C-alpha cells in the first residue's frame, strides 16, 4: 500500500503494485498456496469505504467483508497481509484493481472468481494513540540529568512548558533524545529534541523547553592577579560555582599549571577565557641549563628570554653573556643545550 494524494500517484502505484505482484507470484514459496474454491463458486469481496486499523499490519479482512463457502480459503484471505499500517494522521487508499492483482499473486485466485461490491477503493487510517507530552518531557529531563552528571556537573533542570501530546500508531515506541550541545552547561534555557519512533519508523521530533541551573567545580581567585601571573595554589581555591548563565565555562581543576591571561579579581571564578596553560619556562624567569659532554653533565643558571613548553626551542642567556643561545625545554624550569 502507498499513499495516493493525486491521480498521477495512483497510476504510479498501480504500476508498482502490479510489478510487485508479478515478482511475488514468481518468488512466493509453496506454503502461500491457497485451497481454491469450486469452479462455479464465487468469492464475494465487499470493500469498506473507510477503516481504522489498530495493528501494525493491514490485512484483506481489515478493508473488506469476504464471503465464500470454503472456510479455509476464507480464513486465509482474511489474514492476507497488504502492507504496514500508515503513519498516524496519514491515509492510504486501496483500490479493487490493485487488490485483485495482489490476491492473484499471493493466493493464486483468478480475478474472475471474485465478485466485488461496495466502493471502488477503501481508505485506511491507523488508530492514533496519544503519547502524552509529560512522558516526552520526562525523557528529556532524565537525559539532561544523565548527560551533565557524566560531565562532572550538578544540574537542577525544570520544565518550562509541557509539550503537546503526539498521536502515534500502535506498536513498540521509542524516544531518543538527541545529543546536547557542548554549551548546554552554560544555558539557562535549553531546547531538548526528542525523536519519537514506533517499530523503528520515525514519527515526529518534539522540542522540550527546559530551564537549567548547573553547578560545578571551578578555580576561584583568592587575590588579584595580573596577566602573566602564575596561578599557584596559594592564589586560587576550588569551589562549586554556578555555570549556567555564563558566556564562557569556568576553568576546572586539573593537573595542568595555569596562569592569568587577563586581569582577575579576588573572589572571581576563573573562566577559560581568563586563563591559559602556564609554560614550563617563562620569559624573564631563571632556569637550569644542562649540557652533556661525554659522561660529564654540566649545569648552569640561565635567563629565559621567551615562554616555552616541553620540546620547544627557546632562547636563553648565560650570566654575563651579551648574546643568546638556543636551548630545548625539557621540563618545568629546565632546558638543555641543543646539539
């Protein structure tokens, strides 16, 4: 069965269904064969003008009233599958011509033995069930709690508005919440998108508006810091702060040393825009220069002339020297002569 919104579509359906019938007749296994009624006995098929189907499959018995003296044939014709139930809110028209070809292909009954009555086509709709908006909203709330908790945050979500109920056909329903954006923890209002499917068939996407309060650990300055100042343990402490409503995420505690990129006031949570990773050696600081000559390793103090991270080459100056030499950064406060 296919939806037929126009005569052109109906003609295309007739051709497609006719081809499908031929293929089915060639490929149908022997177990689909029907017991044929007597040569002079007719099978009466009265199409119903309009039917509502509650199952996931539409059968001939759903769209027509059948009469024949052969009980086995009657039962099998009533159970003859015509296709999947249409989506909720959609209608499918099934015509006599297509049904006759389908019955011949699947049941082996000649169309001349069928006496048709009723309308020329039957319109089939699914019995729609209402999926409550509260159920969809609950799925969205649970998904937000799980996703942000997995990021190490504490979230207090609430529903801004209950979505409308969604009509769905019968079957196995699933609600799949789309992945949250990376900036979800900063939002005070967030739309969560939930995909509704039945028996693996997509039905609709529903937007669930939420209000959020998100909290998480962050560095908070205990005293004012200027750009370039190292954020040593004595200048910061870890507190739980509110993330939602900020333009940039707070800097979270970690193993990487940090320094101020912009001015920081005491009591202010540090955001990622205000801090940066502290280099192993910093411009203007002293460092240890190591040089190896055979089995002998020499050390001396040098002045670092530029910031550098491990593995990078920086310029350093020996005490009393007028020119700089290149050295490789090996760790915090240490460099080595480049061979």
